[in-house]
C-alpha cells in the first residue's frame, strides 16, 4: 500500500474506522460466505480467516451472530445436490 503504519491509522481514524474494526467486519463477512459453502469445514474456515484456533473463531462468530457457526449454517436453505450433466 506504500503507506506507513501511522499514516494508515490516521487515514482510518479520519474515516471513522480502525484497523481492528475493519478486520473484524471483513472476517465476519467472509465467515458468512464460507459457511454458506458446505464443503468448508468450520476448522478450515477458522484457519482461512486467520484465527489461531477454532475456539477463537467460535467466540468471534457468536459475538457477531449470537449463535455458533454450526447453528448459523444449519439455518441456511439446503442447496440441491449437484446433478450430473447428461449428454
């Protein structure tokens, strides 16, 4: 980004943000997208989002959504099974 840390902090503050809040918002959005994909295991999602362990991800997700990632995922509409292409 070619901006030193202090300058970035100042720019973010002028916009009413902090690095920590932007990181949390981005992780929240990505967590919801990843959880919508049934092929992703929750521990894999925690790793992709940069959490040290699955427990840290669970705690963060519960703060955002007031439920566990597994419970949130279970409320999503079921996607139809992949139908093989017939030739």
